[in-house]
C-alpha cells in the first residue's frame, strides 16, 4: 500500500496588546436612541466601576437619547452650554445606533490684576 505524504500544518497567531482603561468612557459618552447599549445599563456599569464620577443627562433630540459626562467637567462649564455645543456639532453626523466616546479638553483661563492700595 503506498504511503501518503502528510503536509505539515502551520498555525500562525498575531496578537497586539494595549492597556484597557476602566471605566471605558473617557470624558463623555453620547448615546443614540437605538445604541446597542442603553443609558441605564451604562450608568449602572459606571456606578459600579466609578461611583459618583459621571452624570446622565437626558436630551431632547431626534437621534440622541442621552449624554453621560464627568461631574468634574460640569464644574468648569455649565451643563446647558456643554450639551448645546455637543449636540450642535455631533447631532448632524450621528446615527441613532451610535455610542460615541468623547474626549474633552476644557481649559479655564484666568487673568487677574491686583493693585496695592
């Protein structure tokens, strides 16, 4: 009986690693009305990981359900102003199924002159 030649089997694996940041939200998260993850689920998960760090803001918009933002950022800019700016810029490009992670860079600049009296 003739023997069959067995071809060698090669398995190749490629991996890439990077640090996972917890919670997986940077400064804010904008959730569409049909996003795969709902607002309440995200809030519960974030409260378990980082209690009291984020605030859920419900908004009136065609595709956006809510915005989750760091409480500390709301001490630098008013909630109304931040929501207005976010919706103005992301509203036209967002889909109802989106969940957009937002990185904010809020800078407060103060200039003070003191006069000796």
